[in-house]
């Protein structure tokens, strides 16, 4: 098993399979169910103290994380399984599943590749990142003035 975004009592786990190197991406996708174990919602980049405090509050909750994706967008991640995910890994409402499930592609899977540049599992990690970015920005400005 590969653990991704591990935090709290409910880690997000993407299984590995014995003959995975011989399986197609679609076959792996059908067996994995990783995408049925979390939801993620895009959020605004924190540009105010109020937004930073709100995101800090989010991160104080179990099984909640924030990440910056490869396109630079900020996202709120909840590690929580779909209530329709059956014990055998099949979807209990497959025929009437939401459109987002129908549209999901193995190409957007967190299991097959790193889909984030930064992952914040604690408020301190996020605040440290924001402070580092402020310093980098100030240094860049100072270099332009010289």
C-alpha cells in the first residue's frame, strides 16, 4: 500500500497490485478506488490575514489538508470515503453516479503521479510556506531596484 496525504486517523491509501506492471491504466483505475476516498475543492490563494486564519482553522481539523496543485491553484482536501463505496470496492450507485465520477480520468489520478507542488498537513506548514514566499517576493523586489 502507498500512503498519500497521510494525516489523522484516516490516511488516504492507494493500493498497489501484485502484477501492476502488466496492468493497463484503466485496469488499475477500476481496482484502486482511491478517488472514492477523498474530495477536493479549489479555494482562493490566501491574500489576507483573515483568509490565512480561515485556512489555519481548516487545517486544525482531522483529515483536512490544503495543497497547491501543479497549476498553482490552492485546494482544500477532505479525506473521507464516499458513502456509496461498497466493501468490494464497487460503486453502489454506478448507474446513477454523479457526473464528476463519470468524467474522472486516470490521467487526473493522484495515485499515478504527483498532482501538487506543496502539501500542507498542519497550520504551521502553511504559515511557514506563506512567510517564505513573502521573503522571496521581497528579495526579488530588492534585486529589481539594484
